[in-house]
């Protein structure tokens, strides 16, 4: 069965449909000949005995009320070919009422049943050998009259065979019509799947080859949802590729400036010329640009490293976040000494994850806050939640949900990678990250679902700023 399912999955939708229909027809054929045919045989026998009973009713009534009279033709025999005979056991005599002349074999069958002395009506079957050596089957019903005689009504199996074949043909034809209609409907349904799936396949192939592609599928089912998702994905990928190319150009330009400065200053010093008055000051400029270059390259390395970050730790929160925050604050407080770093944390708060990624995350959030803060940065730590708040200008509302997207352009048209790293670390360890404008300043929040708090609403006009 497993091999069959694997083989079926390798077929196309049309081949799967034909296979299913073939299996259905096979099962139906087995059902028809194994289960349905015996049922039709039994139904045909019951129908024939019903015909015999109905033809006997008036005849039995007449004979019971007129025991000394024998009717000539009581029923119409042109359609049913029913034979009626009277048998008197005491005289062992047969009186033909209608139908064919009985053979001695049939008479012997009737005589044997009559000696059973039954009452009411009984149904029997008799096989009689014909003169040509073939066998004829008779169905007959015998009813005991009030005076002790027996009325026997017979019918050959020829009429029964005609009736059974007609019934079987009707059943088979009806099922063929149903199967054919089902086949047509299934083919139309499969074609309604194949055509859009082929369009989706072509669309994906064109996107892979960077060709212009359009996906004209307008449906409300799952395929339509996939088509909408693919169009949205293509639009997002196109936008990200455009921004990625722009980011590469900006990064190349940012890297080119310190490299060119380092190169020119180094060549000047080699030639005995000090571009910045003295050797010491000129070397300081080289060191400053080398530090800039180191920081930019480091950010790119960290972002690339975070792309491969995987949560392999055991479940539970084991990392002391107070220790992480203390280390970051110690290293960053000298960047802008005029900005007050306020730590508002609860003791014993632990996060899930490794120390290095979380240290980089907290460092990036505080560095981002230092660029825009006016006087103060507050780091709040609660169970399942970390907030970095600065009193700088607000973020544009239409950019709040895009800040953490890769290659998102920040204030001044620069591409910052820090918030992308923050987003990657948080999502890897099962946390959420968001930014919101407060009444005074901006808050970057890292939280778990159970620690999520409603955002504060603002009424004043939004300003431009942070990223």
C-alpha cells in the first residue's frame, strides 16, 4: 500500500485522475458480479413469484366459490406466459386451465409437492430436461384450495431471464451514466486545477530567471490564495532586491571613503608629508577611519552570522539579562557621556538564548538610542520584557512596522543593519520586537506573547526621527 501511494504521488494530476477512475470501475465491476448479481437474481425470483401470486388471486377466489366449475381463460398470458393447472390428489388428476401443456416431469413435481399436505401458498423451482438435452427451469407456486385441490401456476425461466437482463442492463447503464458524468466533472475539476498550477509554475520559473512575469489568476479558493501570496512575495522580493542593490551601493560608498582616506594618508606619510599637521594627528585620522571600517565590516559579518543562528538550547529561560545589560552599558556609556543611561530592572529576570547574540541585540538598541536621545536613555527589564526608551524625536508612523526589515533604509537615507540583527535574534529565540512612539520619545520593546502590553496612544502630531 505504501509503494502504491508513493507511485501515485509521482503521477500528474491527470494520470492520478485516470488511475482513480480505473480503480473505481474495477471495484464497481467486482461489486457488480460478486455482490450485485446474486441480489438481482434473488430480486428477479421474488418478482416472478409475485407475478404468479397476483395471477392466482382472482383464480383462487373463483375456484373456492365455484368448486364444480373450471374457468377457461382467467388471465392474460401474452406477456407473462403463466400456466395454471388444477391437481386433485385423491383422483391424481390434472385439469389444464391455461397456458402450455405440462410434461410428465412437471406433473411429477406438482404431485410430489401436493403429497406434503401443506396449506396456503408455497413457491418452488423445478428443472426439466428437454427433448434436445437442454434443461429448462420452471418457477411455480402452489395454493391449496378449500376443497383440498391444489392450484399450480408456472412460468418458465425465459421470461425471468429477460426480466433479469433488463434489470441488470438498467442498473449497469445507470451506473455507466453516473461514472461518465463523474468522469467529466472530475476532468473539468482537474483541468481547473492544472491550468492555474501551470500558470503558477511558469510564473515561478520566470521569476527565478529574472524575467518579467504576470500571474493572472483570480480565484477565491486555496489556489487563489497561493496566487495572491506569490504576487505579494514577488513584489516584496523585488523591493528587497532593489533595496539590497541600493544598500550594496551605499555600503560600497561608505567603505570606499575610509579606505581612500587610509590609503591617501598612508601614502602621504610614506612620502614624508603629514596631511593633518603632525604625524600623530595624521595617524589618529587613519586609526579613526580604520575603526569606522572595522565597525561596518563587523556589522556585515554579524548580520551574516545571525542568518545562520539556530536555537539549539534546552527549553526554559537561563540567561541573566541584568548581567548582559551591565556589560553593554559599561562599554557604551563613554560614546556620549552627556546622555544619562538609566537602568530600571528587576532582579533575577532571565531570557532564553545565548549571551553573545543577546549582548549584540542590547548593544544595537542602545547604540541606536544614543544617536537620537536628547538627555536620557532608560533600559527597563521586567519578566519576559525588555524596553529601551530614548527621549529623542518620534518615528514616522508608516515606518514603525518596517524598521526591522532587512535592508530597510534609516534616517538620512542610510542603511542600518543593527535593527535587522535585533529582529533575527528575537525571532530565533521566540520573542517579538516592536517600536512605538511615546508621549515623550520612542520605545523599542522586546517581549514574549504573555508579556505583551497595549501600546500607549498619542494625540499629538507625529514627528520625524529615530530609526
